[in-house]
C-alpha cells in the first residue's frame, strides 16, 4: 500500500497474488500509448525473479534467445561506480512557440518532497505528512524520477524543471528489491512514460545485481505490469499481509 496511507479498521479484504516472470530488458526505451493512471485500490503482489540464464543474457549485453543454463556468479560491485548512467533523455521535442522540451529519466534520487506531494495530489492520492515522505525517500534503495525540462527561446542556460513521474525501490542491497509508488502526472500519461519509468528502474536494479524484483499492483494496472514481464503467483507462492486487529 502507498507509504503514509492510513490503515482502515476493520481491514479490507485484499486479493493477493505473488507474481514472477522471465524478463528481458531492451537497450532502447520503447514509448507507447495506453498508460493507465495509478490510484490506490485492491492490490496484487508481483515478483520478477532473475534466473541464471537470464543473468547470462544480462552479462552478454541484454542478448535475446540466450538458452544457457550455466549459473554465472555476478562480479562484486562494491566500491565501484554505478555502471548505469544516472540521466537518460527519453523524449525531446520543440513546441510551436520554439520552447525546447526534454523528458529525462534519472536514478540520482534528486527530488524535492514538496514536488512529490504535489505529484501525489495530481494523481489523487491522499495527503501524507511531509516528514514521512522525506523518510521514505531517504530510506529507499533507489529513487527514480521523470523530469520535464523546458527552455524558452532566448533564455539559453535558464531551464524550467518539473517533476512529472517518480518511482522508488527498497532493497536488502543483495538479492531482493520491491518497487513502490509508481507515479506519472495525468497530463503526461498515455505516452508510454510509465512503461519507460519502470523499465529503466528495473535496468538499474539489474545493473546493481539485484535479481528478485517485486511490487504490489492495483487491479486496474495488473495488465500494465504483466506486459512488462511480471506474472501472478509464481509456482503457487502467495504474498501475505498483516494488519492490526484493533
């Protein structure tokens, strides 16, 4: 459930399914139409485990149709620079008035809590204390963002920056990561930005040798995540929730 959200009493009934998949990441960012909004509802647990042969394909440059079953021990990345670039330009265009715009994915975690709160307001999420938002960002393993960068004609070097998307992941820094709070500004939905945001976040996690990736999906976006490679109830594994009984 979203961080900072209130817990209803008595607790609602949740349909919880654990998900798994075979997932390959393309070297390109594919932009498509049909992105759904992200609002709280019933959720299903989803997991994306990394298989040995898939890791083989990651090691060999995200190659497809790699049928190797050899277990490859990933190299240690301690004390090494993150091999994945922090900023990627997903889209750029020039408006009729000459304004140049770029949409940039970043894994640097450069985000303001007030901007996050404003983005949550736009997608209709309930207000959460700023202190909790700040704590959730600070304690996340990875915070990924989408920013719209705008530059008007004749204002060289003066850019306007707007947060239009965000997702974060928690992790044990070794095996597992869980994706939380996938948000895209409703004004920019329908352009494939949510797909690109999640794909790039997964790529960063894989580059950091995190091989088991999970998330919780509202019923209305289960198909969205399945199209990204997530699968329900891998081998009958179920997600479990605990709630206070008072």
